[in-house]
């Protein structure tokens, strides 16, 4: 099928027509003739490269009640994503070639977006013994990102070995930076609010100490480190310093850490419970600045679906995590574009180009130019919508943005020239 | 707060004084031949205790019964809760039974907030995790007021595990509302990191604050804190932060010694201090029933709660 | 306080509501003096009476009656206050309210003739509550009722033994008793309905 997009503002620029044939962008110009192409009116819409998420929990295998590869990737497409990295903390853990290939195959069968499984760093994400990283790298899933996300690889020797080992296949270790002893029973950001609410604190230093150590380890062994869901102003400072040294350190920030603060815990509604926790306004500001100046490379959703019963509880026993695929672009617009911190080209860089590069995805993260893979998102930044959890495409409803009015809406998503979303509806 | 008593911060000064004044009037009920008022006849109060606390439960039960409410005791042990029923399902059960008031004790901070979103009745927090215990603070204030009069400008020293104490949180808030000056004393490990934002003073040196204290309230120290390296040994804690006879002598003559119980005699408080005439510990227990009667009456006695609302009429 | 009286802060006595004074200070003084004598007469010299005022203004009136009786008989009369709030049958109709004081004289009420004193007798519900409250405090030999104003409209089989003034009213009207000790002056006002 051939598509002709009429009048899209590419990266927020002037209106242009975009022709897509056989999965590739073949022509960009004005007044292009439809010939036999299906025409899509994109008047007022912005064309962005298909978004790439470095951090998605698809829950399959094991917790199909919360999400499946099919439902999660459909939610991703609805959010404008053409590729997601599926985190390894499934049941069983994605720590063998067999499991990562299963997830990869489920993604191909669903067809909503590319699924790149993340391999566990350690067996069973137990932090004791390296998983077969090479086998996962060599598998059909072609794993390049390794993470024990949900757990920190806190053993310094194991972390060093993992960083060294993945160099053989240009892999990257994505660290969930959380010093475990400093965060035993931790419930929320440690600060004024936690003290008042009587909830055990998750101090910023528990994140920053691990990031500091990992930066030094990465430098020492000359490997690539990626820092998952950076949440504190202090972490930003450390990463900025590491980058200034020329070390191969990259970092991501979630939409919720760019937008929400720990005061939301005052409701004791665990919809706001997440790991790392929501921090303070000062942290949010530092994270936005860091994303704007490139210290933080990309936005990653940490989409973490949970069934209703995991959140309709007291705060302490509730599960940590929030869904985010379907709201990521809107939140990023509100936090970064509407505030003037990034333009659309900048946002495309942080939500597509850079995450694709970190994940070593050859077919993703290309700006829309003739010859590039036809992975595109058409986005209407002018509308406003109130987030309704009941309307989510994800199987789960645990969005912290419920009831909030956010800007923008994904109008269409194309995966290699094939629409996965049209008129705001998944195909 | 409109309908519930979950945090001492829900109470304005007028609210707090109304509760204390009401308790003052209700105190005489305990001395009457018939220790019962018909006020809450036909109203159902559920004591929902997810944590063992016989003393607090009995206190609320006596309070509700003296007001002629029907009392249902629902303890987590041996109930469906221990079989994994969620707080929400329990709440819906109470709703179906038509509970007008739910008194909840729970090990999770914020459980009363959650419960309040699921039930129509008034929720009274009888202690939630390390968050708050507002009726304890009210009975403490009541006890102090009976002994010392108006609390405006009174200096109250609270000593012990502030970090994990719901009694301390509620007392700081309520006493501040009532115009008292609160000083918290603990080893630095047992303060929340942002305690500096609380409306009180903090101190590490117990001896320095003794002579200027009108009340010293000792908090229970849990053995498990020692294992988590909050302090080196119980002996050292006791030496630095325990209230012994020597420290009691450093108090002004009129000063009171309080403890919310249960006490670790010989750890945070010496036996001779606990049993001294300055000690209000037994009184606190008796006052608990009276204050809880006042809270239940003011929340459940009328067409709408009489505290927490900004009312224009005086009736 | 009785159902018919209204706290003074809700509207000022000289406010915009139309009202007329039906009793002034001298009338009230005379009425109380007469009631005092009637009580002595009916109780054979008031040997074992206890005067219990119903807060707020009933307590003031009880204090004045006690003084009058003491002036006549030359000995003090036990008196106190009886708050009926917790016994009211209309609690659910309004927000829970602050309690008045219940203070019995040391003599108690057992085997005594209790004279309840309220400012206005209207539906009778306050007195019904007072009888219940009294019942929980002891067992008087007899209970009598004195009121400064009886305005009619009884909803219960209750009558006063001593009445300062019978005041025919319509249910729309409001009767307000002012006493020097609380309100700064003595008066009984009849206010038109809104």
C-alpha cells in the first residue's frame, strides 16, 4: 500500500507532503499528486519519526492479566511508538535466548510495533550470576540492551563484569540505580512529605550513589552504561559530569518524573506509587533542563501495567509502577515543548533518534527524509484531552494522569509504511 | 476534614477545643450510676482492627457503648482479612452493614484515607502505621489541660523514636494548633530527614531541655530499631534518652510525665518515674474513653459532623 | 437550651427582625418571685427540693429562683444544671452541638423533689429529654416543671407546674428570653416569623 500524507509539518516545520512506498519514504515535497496512493489529510498535524521506547514492561510471559505483548504494543502504537524495548522482569525472567525469542516472536505476530526484548543481566534478576548475555545477543531477538530493571545490579563486581562482557557485541547495561540497603521497605521519596505521611523514605542518595559508582565503572572498563529512569537533580549533576569526561554514559527520564511530584502521595492513592518514586518540584525542573540540554538523552516510559487489585489497596502493599505509553508524547509536549525547553525537532531527537541509537536499532529513529524507513507519527498538538483510564488501550488502567487535561493526540502511526493507528484508532 | 478524623491536622483550634470541652462535660458520665447516654442509639460503630491493640480497641468500644451505639468488633485475625480479603472488600462489607462510623487501626500508613474513599460513614483513625494517631493526641492534650490548664505557650517535650511514631506526629500537629511549644528530642537517626519543616523545635540533648519543660512525653522504643542500627545499644539509648529519677528531678515542680503506653520500664522510662505522682499514665487511659466519646458524639451525633466544618451558626 | 430559644449571636435583639417585648425586667422579676412562692407553697416549704436549670437560660433562672427562695426561707436551696443535649430526639436533624453543663448539687436528686426550670415551654420535647436525663442520674421522689413562658403548641403530654406567663403564639413566631447575666438585659421578645 502506498500512502500520501498531505500537508504535515515535519518536525514542526512548514507543511509538506510525504509519500511512503514499500515501507520507505520515497518523496517529500509540496503539491505531490496522489497517483494511486491512499491520501491522508495531515493539515495541522506534526510529523515525527516513529517514537522509540527504551523501557516498557509488556508483562508477557507471566502476567498476562496486566498486559500482553499484543495489548502493550497496541498501546505503544496508540502513543505513537514504532519500537519498544520489552523489559526482562517477566515470569519466567527473560534471561535466556528462549524467552527473549518468544517475546520477540510475539511482537512480530502482533505487528503493532517492533519489540526488542531486553535481556536480564543476571539469572532470574537475582543479582548473583550473569545470565547468558551472549546467547541472547546472538539469538533471533538480537538483544543489545541488558537490564535487571526492578532490581539494581548492586554488586560492584557483577556490574563491572556485565559492563565489560557486553562490549563483545556492542551491548549496553541499563541500570536500575537503587542502593538496596538504603531503600529497604521504601515507599516514596524521602523528604518533607514522607516524614509527614509516615511513609518510609527512598532517599535520592540511594540512586545517586549507584549512578556515581556505575559511571566510574563504565569509565574504568571503557564500556557503555545507560541509566534507567533518572529521577533526581543530583543524578543529573553526576551524569553531566560523567559526560563531560567523555565517558559513554546515557540516561533516560520518564514522562511522570518530568511532570509529577511527591506531594501526590498525600492522597495515599497508590496510583502515584512508582519506583523510583516521584520526587520534588526542584527535581522535576532539573530533569526537564537536563533533557533539554541533552544531559539526559531520552524519554522512556517505564510503562508498568498492573491489574486493578494491585493498586486498589493501602499504599504500602500496592505495586509500584504506572502505565505511560499512551500519554508519553502528550506529557512530553506539556513538559518540554509547551514550556519552550525543546522544539519538535528536539523532542523527536529525545523520543526517537537517541533511544534508537542507544538500543542500536538500525531501522528506527530516522528523521523523515527520502530513503528513510517509513516509521512516522502524525501528531495533533492543538487538541486537549482529559485522560480517561477506562479508554486506555493498555490492558491496565494505572495511569497517574487520570483526570488531567493534557495537550495533543496521536492521529496516525506508520510502521514501515503500514498504518498501525489511523484517525486516532489502532488498526 | 469534613466527615472523618484521620489526621490531627484536620482539626482547627476551634474543633480541637470543642472536642476537649465536650470531653470535659462527658467526664462525669464515668462517675454516674448509669454510665450510659442514649445519644448514638441506633447508630453502628465498627471497630476495624488490623493490628493488635487491645487497649485502644477497648477504649473505643467503651466510648461507643457509653453512647449507646451498636458496636461491631472486626479484628483482622481469624477473619476473611487474614485470608487475603482486601481492605476495599472489607470496606464494602461494612458499607453493606450500614456502618455509621468506622474506627480503623492499621499497620499501613494512610489506610484510613483509603478506607474513607470507599465508605460513606465517618472514619476515625485509631492509629495508622507510622503516620498518625489523632485520638491519642487528643487524650494527651486533654490530660495536660486538666492538670495544667490552657496549653497556650506551654512547653511540651516529646522524647524517643520520632521517625516511626504516629503519636509524635499527631501530638506535634495538635499541640501546635493549641498554641503549645513542642520540642522533639531523639538521637538524630530517629528523626525524619525533613523534621526541620515541622512546627516544633528539635534537640539532641535531653538534659538541656528538661528544666524548661512543662510536660515530658516519653515514647516507646522498639527493640527492632536497635537491630537496624538506629542506636548502638539499649543501654546507651537509655542513658542518653531515658527518663530516670535524676532527670525527673531536673524538671520544674509542676511538670508532668506522660507515656502513651505500652511502656518499656527501664528503657525509656524508669519504674520510679512511671509510678511517680508526676506521671499521668493511668489517667491517660481513663481519659481515652472520655475523649473518644466526645469524638464519636461530634462526628456521629448530629445530622453532620460538628468538627472540621466551618459553621456559621452556633447551635 | 430549649428548642424555642435562639442564641443571641444569631441575630441581634435590635436587628432587622420585627419583634415586640412582651415582658420587661420588672415583669420577669415579679413572675419569678411569684413562682418562688408557689414552689414553697406546693412543696410545703421546699424542705427537700432541688432546682435544676436547663442550660443556658434555665440555669440563670434557677439561680434567681434559688436566691428568692433563700430570701424567703432564710436557708440555701440546692440547685444545679441539667444538660439535655445528649438526650434530645432531634439530634439527627442538626449538626452535633456543644454540650451544656450538668452539675448536680452535693445532695444529689435521689428521693428529692426536683424542680426543672426552663425559659420557654413549647413542644415539650426538651422537658421529655430532661426527664430521661434525670432518670439516668438518680430517682427523684417527684419532678416538677417551672417555665418563664409557656407558649403552647405542645407535642407531648407535658405541662408546667409553674408558669411565669402564658403567651399565645403562632408556630411561625419565635419567643426569645433574654437574661441580664447572659444577654445584658432582661426581656422576653416575641418575633414575627420570617
